[in-house]
């Protein structure tokens, strides 16, 4: 939704972060894969080859310097996290580390979480509406 406002290098850093978070629980769900595809389309870039061995969380989040970019990242990763209707302990830990790095307090972090949860529900509802066959009432 807001990823087009990121700078070019931030878009690629965001994709690395998204891939990392999507795999944090050891399972890269279909919904997470779909959301990442949507991110790529939105940003107008191809997906990356993610290598967990070379990923450095703090280096990656350090790419987002502006307040606006940091908030975009928090909103979009919350959407990704809630795409599989689950916010597990490992994801919590990682999100808390990112929020601390950005200087985001728990009150604001909770707002991002609620936004991500709500946006994910609306996104999934929209997918169902698109794929539900037309019902003819007589």
C-alpha cells in the first residue's frame, strides 16, 4: 500500500526483511508468498533470491533512515505477519527488535499491529469476494 514511497535501496531491503519475517516460524505460507508477490508488483521490482545465511537483521533495518520509511516498514510487516492469522513468539521477538531499533514505543507498535491485523482481514475478505462465483437470486 505504501511501499512506493520507499527509496529504491529501501525497497530491496524491505523485500529481504519480508522474506526473513515470512520464514521466521519455519514455514513460508501460501498467504505470505502471495503478499510478497503483491509487494513486488506494488514496488515495480522483481523478487529477490533470499539467503537466510547472509541475512543481517540490524544491517537491513538500518537501511531505513527516515521516520516515514520506518513507519511504512512497520505497517507492511504487520500486514505480512497477520496474513496467516498468526503472530507467533518468534515474529513478536523480531518485531520488537525492529521497533526498538527504530525507537518505536509499545503504544505505537500496538497501533501498527492493529492496523496490520485489520488490513490483513480486509485483504483476505477482498480475495474471497473476487474469487466467489456470482450468485444469481430469483
